[in-house]
């Protein structure tokens, strides 16, 4: 069983559901309440980040994520604030306020409006790998990551408008010059050269800014999968995490070949996942064709069936995929709550309520 961990970025909001730049206060309050599990800063003061530990037991991972979210929410509430697991600013009207750290200030100074318009919250899944397996895993994950992104799609509204896509965060993330899908590396030297070229060109200021769909983590012995929107519902987050772990295990065990995927096809696949999530066609990595979402996800489940069985998560993962195919992703939930004409205040109320995973 490979250890996995989850990082979540959350927005700090007031009683009206509007983003407020009070992360410093939330972090300080949380440090007093739970010094063993501090929250982290993000690029803007409207955001905080939490991390789970590394777990091989899926039940322990769930318990940890619920506890970390709950404690962070309690810290915000002690200040009359809330936290919202939503990828973009739904209501709008608040300018991003840069966290006053030299690195963050440098990012905004160098990238200007690109940085200011990409105030987004994602979920990053860390999957334990041996160093020699990291590059083969990253290469072989490329056609599968759009399916994970589709399952996690949770950002249809921003700045008071319907974007007409399921994951606006995914679109914004891919506007960074160092983000998105890449050619297969084949070896670690090629990966090192990509990082060096990104920094030399100015596309990134350091290795942390190489925002690939999947990358070698700098602080942990993991591959970090970065395509997912932050999920409002914990069960959606855990579903994506378990599928990421199963894909990594399958790639390593079966020595999966990365295939001769054209970059334009993979970009089209990512676009389709962002645009419609599970409501239309997705790229099926087994056939190489765009097929109904249920068919593509069936290929995913068949591919990782042995890994899911070994992890003891086959039933819950299959049930989770069926649930999202039946009832829709987070983006579908937001549009259903919004109604017609859309009431985005109601959407934020629902998002804040569901961000807290503890029983009412």
C-alpha cells in the first residue's frame, strides 16, 4: 500500500460568502488551537492551505482530512469567518491581496495580471513512489489526468457569472506558461532540463512554480498530481485521491508504456474535461477515442481494478464514480443550487455548509 496525502487550498470568507484577506489572522488563531498541524499561506491573503499526513489506510486518510478541515474551520469561526472549499471566487468584487512574503511579491511583480487573475484553490494528491519510478509514472499518467480533473470539476461560476465550463480553475491554471501537459520525459535528466529551461526563460521563478499536471514533489518522496479542483465534498476528494494512488500503483506494477500521445490530443482531452466534466465525451486512454464519460471511466476502473482490490477500496471507488455519473460533479451541484436565474449567494451558502464535513 502506497502512502498518499492531500493538500487543499481554501478561501477565507465572511458571513456573506465574500472573500476576505484575513488569512494571517486565521493562521495565527489556528496555530494557537492546533500547533501540531499548522495551516500554510498561499499567494493571496484570501487563501489558506491545509495538509493531511501520509496514509496507507484509506479510512485513516479520511479521518485525517475531516479533522484537518474541521479544525481549520473552527479557527476561522473563532474570528467570525468561514472557510469555503471552492476553486474560484464565485461572487467576485474583491481584489486579490498578495501575501506579504518576498517570494509571493516577486511572483506578482513578474507575472502581473496573470498572477492576479489566477487566485484559485486546487487539491494536490501526493502518491508515494520510489525515485526511479517517478518519471515513468509522470509520463504514463498523462492521458489519465483529464479523467481525474473531470471527476473533481467544481468551478462553474466566477465573479457573479456562469463561465459555461465545469472547471474554470482548470482553465485559469493552464494559462500559466509552466503549467499543463508536456511531452514524456523518459528519464530524470530530461525532467531536470525542463525545470532549468522554465526558470531560465522566466516561465517560472523556481522549481515550485513548474505547475505540471503531475510533477516530482520537492519536499516529499512522491509524485504530486495537481489537476483537481478543490472538492467541496470530502468524499469527492478521497475518490480522486484513491484513483490517483491506484493509477500510480498500476503504472509501476505493469511498467506501463507512456504511449505516443500527441500533445494536441492531450490538450483537447484536458479542455473537454474542463468544459463538460462528465456530461459529454472524454478521452478514453485505452481506445484513444473520445467516448461517453461513463465509458471512459469504465476503462479507468478496469485498468486500476487490481490496484483497487489490493488497497481494499474497489467497492467505495466504484460506488463513488457511479454516484458522480448519476448525480453530477460539484459543478452540477452548484448550478442546481443556483437555479434560474442564478442565485450565487445561495451557492456560497451551500458551499460553506458542505465544506465542513462533520455531522451537523
